[in-house]
């Protein structure tokens, strides 16, 4: 598979064609294209979507109602939870962390923090396109094709990254309020993450 950036692309605050800011609750049309060797996200109002060149097909397209972004929360000194850890691993894009990125994405999907928009198949693998529901960001997660035999090692790796004391994490990625220690087991996501088992 070609090396590529697993970058986060936020939902735009205005239409890419008209430049008009989106109104709260307005239907926004989003599309993902492959341009100049990278994924590019475009967010359009309904009029711009209807007037687009339909001969240029996007890789993925979806619709959402615009929700203005919440003001940023004050920074807190804390260990990573599942979402902040996944954001960090996506930004770092280390090849050795693709299993952890995949499992963390599944955990957040189960918590309904992200939703899978599409699976892009390429030679040698596939990429999952996720939308972060609170912010509208697009996350690109490589599917490593985990087998059932791989899960224990990945579970231990993710638990270690989350700073878990007992080496296990919950399927929902829940973190205790006091120590941010992970708990539970990955058994609930095992079936979802083992298509090649």
C-alpha cells in the first residue's frame, strides 16, 4: 500500500464555492477527493452541490446538518483517553501504530463518537473513512486486516498506550475519572475487527 498521510480534516465553516458561512442546521454536502497525491475534503452548500461538475466523482460523499463548533475546552493535564490517543497517533502517522489506530477507531465507533462513512479499497488493503460526529472532522484509518490471533497483543498495546494498570480496556474505551485507567476487555470488538479470521 502506498504510504499516505492519515490526516484529520475538519468540517469547513463556510461553503468552498460561494464562501458563505453555513447556518446552524443547514444541510451541508461533503465530499472526499484524491488530489495531488492526498485526500482533500470539500464542504458545499446545497446550491453549490447541485451546480458542481458531476463528471468529477468524489471517492466518498455524505450529508450532515451543520452544527457550529463548540468553543475549545481549556487544556487539562491528563493521560490520553481513547479519542485523544487516536488523534495523537493519527498526527504522528507511525507505521507501527496502525493496529492501535484501527482498534481505537472501532472503540470510538461503538461509543458513537465517530461513524464510518466508507471503506476505500486499494491494492494491498483498504482505508476506512470516519467522520468525527461532534466536530465533523474526517479521519482516515488504515484497516490492518487483523486476525483473531492478533487481538491479545493489540489489546495489550492499546492498554499500555492508555496507561492501564491491568492491561485491558473496555470495548467502549471508557476511562475512569480518577486515574484515567482503562478497564474491561476487547471481546466486544473482536468480531468486528477480525474479517480475515
